[in-house]
C-alpha cells in the first residue's frame, strides 16, 4: 500500500473538533444520524479486497458512506485510513482453520500448569503494590486479575504483533461469516484511536484485533479500559495499573461479588436429566437448592439460594469430575465463553495465592 499523504493521527484528531464533510456529490445531510440497525449488509458477491484493494471495494465504500452519514468521520479521513491499511490474507487462513476441542486434562496443562502459576507469582510480586491497590478499590481479588492476564497473554509476553487496523479491516471486509461483528469492531477501533489521540496504525494486537495484556476488543476497550494513573491514556499494553484496573472494572461490571466463591465440587450419580442440564447453555437459571433436589451434593459449604450452573471436566480419559459454577464463575465466563477457561483462571489464581479459596 502507498503511504498516505495526510498523517492519520492528525486526521482523526481534527475530525473530533469539526463537523465531518460528506464526499462531493453526496446528497446526505452533513449531520444526519443513521440508526445502527441500518448498517449496510455485507455483500458476499462483491469483489474481495484482496483483489480490489480497500478503497476500491464496494463493501468498504458502503462502510465509509454509512460512517460519514452518521456524523462520526469525514469522507477524506476514512479514505486516508483505508489507503494505509494492509490486507492480511494469512488472518483469513487462521480464522478458517477447523477448531479442535481439547479435554480438560490437556487444556489445564497448557493453560494453567506449573509454569503459568510460577510466572504469575513473579508477575504479582513485581507489581504487587499497584495490583493490590486496584484489587482493594474494585473488590476483585488480585489473584484473579493476575490469572486473567496470565491466561490471555502469559503476563504480557504474547500480546500479538498484528497492526489492529490491518486485522480488523481484513476481517471486516474479507470474512463474510462475521463481517457485521468486525465492521462494528472496526468502527469502535477508529473511535478509540481518536479518543486516545494516537496514530491509528500504532496499535498492535492479535490476528482477531484483541489488544494489550487483557486482550480487549475495541468495544470492550471503550467500555471498560481504565486510565488508572490519570495520565490521559488507557495503556493496557504497558501500564500494569491501567491493565489491572481495566480487568477489575470488566469483572465488576459483569457481576463479580466481593468475597464470593467461583466453584464448588459436587458428588452425584449422573443420569439423563443431569446430563441434559450440563449440556445446556451456560446461564444462572437454577439455585443450589434446585440442584440438591436433583441429587447433586456440594462438597463445600454454599448457600441454598446461590445461583449456579452444573458442569463437568474430563480429568483423565473417560473420567469426569462435576462442579457447581457460582456467580463469580459466571462473571469470568463473560470474559471468555468457555467453562474450561474459567476453571483455568480459578486454578491459576489459587496457585498464585498459594491456597485454595476461589
């Protein structure tokens, strides 16, 4: 891609201070606001951006027209942006790889094993002052904050090396199955860059556009990222205070209860009804008392009126253990919709703390 004539940082900052102008020949009112529901539908028949380039692509032009009419950006700044974006076809290949589901005993070893816990203890010890202050302020345990950073990016050592502008643009306009999602995230990213007053091409992240130590997508960044030290930036890449506060803020916003447990092991005799419940979508629709009536016996103290889900983990080939996931289990599940992920976060946190308590 050729270099753009106008620096994107300047274009985005200036756009925040003045009303965007529609392209020449447009009959759209300058300040018209288009409801989100009217975002253009992705046209599968349009030529791929791999062939047309971004500014020559019909879907990209519809995106630009929509954003200009919404009053959020000018035509020129979006043309400049897409003129600087690089197509990354390898991202499409990664997204199209068939998913594989590992059993818990393999997942745990890869994501919550001894090395991850040891690294977590070192990360916590190095940053204990600020992490403890954040934990006290938000009522979210320091170990949970550490564990999420650990499972997401191995404590910041693997945050991704893709330019977020390239990742999101490629997926928004050459991955039809999730084009709507990634176009919305691209919009959130452009607004985020403008608010942060940073060069839009300076942001690095994963192949899917997740950013920083906690791997926030742009929409999560705009909702939950915290400028903990008050320096004017939400630095979830380098500033551990901002990182910790952002994770804690996300947890609190998604229902984390201070001093609550996450998981309780149970004993039961599995039957068709209980297996059907395990196979349901993850949601807090039953209480501990409901499960007790079905023959599920908690192995630790837990209030009957606590909401819970029933789930199982394969601890060795063909061998399962059963658990109740409580409110705080569900709060972490909002971060990543995997029961194994949540249990791994719990195990790292307990390992970092040195005792079982979550």
